[in-house]
């Protein structure tokens, strides 16, 4: 299952602010890049000189959805002198 939400929490010295970001928005923004990448990859597979190198990357490309679904539960914390930022992938 793919991640559905990102939760941001920003803790300032005086207050805490948090919000949720649906991952669907990020997926929609990444969709044109994925489509262009698929077209370029298909062209590389069609050219005999680059087909062998392109096939070597096919396993990596096929594993990307598994890597994305494994990111559920990831928590990133960034701390500075004045602010703390926490990003959770839900």
C-alpha cells in the first residue's frame, strides 16, 4: 500500500503548527516526470546500442513501488536553535 499522508509539525519557541498533506498531490506532481521517464526508457530499450544498459536498470525501476510503500512510518526530524520540524509519512 502506498503512503497516503505526510504530517508536518513545526515547533517554534512560542507555538506549534501542524498540518497534513495528502500524498495524492505529490503523486500528481510527479506523474509528468514518470511519464517522460517511461518514454525515454522505452526509446533507450529500442536503440540496440543502449538496450543492454537500459535492461540493467529495469529491476531498479520495477522495485520503486516497493521502496515507496516501505517508506510508511518514516519520520524525519530537523532541529535548529529556534525551530523543530518533524515530517512523518503515514
